[in-house]
């Protein structure tokens, strides 16, 4: 099974709450370019797309959804909880749009990959 982990794009620094931080124009432009290349080289028709409920992750997932036709499924726990249990519960190819440090933690715990996940990056794992 493939799991694709995507960190949200560049977001505003200031908002009333962390959940309300939106993507910046630069963040949208960079994600659009990254997703255009990604979709052109990756078969995603049998994937399910999940996202944290934070504004910036929802906007990131919606940009990907526009390019793939995948529906965005909101998972509350992807905002502030380790992703390893959620990933362990999955039974099909999935894309998770989320946050640090949970993305790098999942890469390490599930794939032995030690990295800090930068904003707007895409990481593909077999689990």
C-alpha cells in the first residue's frame, strides 16, 4: 500500500488562531507547480485524500483535489496527533495532507526516514 505524505504550503504567519492560517499567494503558486508535476508523473486514481481541518491544509488538499478529482476527507486528529495510528488503520492507497512534526515522525516510525518535512513537499512511502 502506498502512503503519500504532503505538508501544507507556505502559510500566513498571523491569524486569530493557528487553525485559521491560510496559504499565501507564494504558497499557492509553489503548490500548483509541484502538484502539476506530481500529477503528471503519478497515478492517483485509486487513492483517498485526507487532510487536517486547518485552513492551510484544507487549501493545500483542495488544490490537489482540483488536479486529481479526488474528494477531500477531513480528519480532525490530523491537526494535532501522531499520524502512525491513523496510517496503521488505512487499508488502501492514501494521501495525507498535514503538519510537522507529525509528518516527519510518521516517515521515521514507518519508513526509517530521518528528515524534516518542508512546506509543500511530497513524500511517497510503501507500508
